[in-house]
């Protein structure tokens, strides 16, 4: 299995979700199944079917999270010797060369990506175009709307 890159915060969020699923969701589903069984005939029991479906979802998510955490490569950009380069975990301030709009993104793992929070996946077109560049460089991004040019203003390792 391949390594899954995660930031320190992203790994903590996955661990927290896993803990919640194991300590809250799983026991709740088990109780719901027991309650539904006590109502008798399982062949026509919608509550039982719904609880079993939720149990499947919870168990699949637990298995998924355990796999990701077991194969996680946790990267803290503050401890990298990146020398000003854009690397995984870096926060990058950019300006769109055409519109002049400024944006700020942190390059994170696929499970952490949240564009509204300014976190873009390392596998996204913009992150791939930025990796390895320095402040002052221009990154050409093949976006769905066409080719975009971003100038890197500053790179932070937060």
C-alpha cells in the first residue's frame, strides 16, 4: 500500500473522527440494532434495516480511517528544509496574473482538502503546478476554465 501524505492537523482530525466512530457511533448503532430486534419480525423491520445499513457505513469508515492512518506519512512543513520552495504542507500566497486577485492556499492531503478553508489537495492541478517553485515564480495552471497564471508572492511553513 502507498503512503498517504497528511499534515499534522489532518492526522489529528482523522484520529479524532476514528475515536468518535469507535466510542460513540459504533455503540449507538449496536444499541439501535438490539432495540430493533426486540420489536420482533426482522423481515419487515425498517428500523433494523436502517440500523444495519448505518452499521455497515460506520464499520467501512472505521476500516478506511485505520488504513489511512496506518499508511500515513505525517509531514510537518515547519521541520522541512525547503529553503523557500513550495512543498506539501506549505501555505502559499498567490496573485492571479490576469485579474490581480490574491488567494492563499495550504497544500494538504486529499482527505484534508477544503477549498472554502483555503486547503487544496496535493493532487489538484494548482498544487501540482506550485510544488517546487519559489516566491516570485509564475505557475501556469491548466484549470477547467483554461490556462491560468499565478505569481507566487510568499511561501509560509505554518
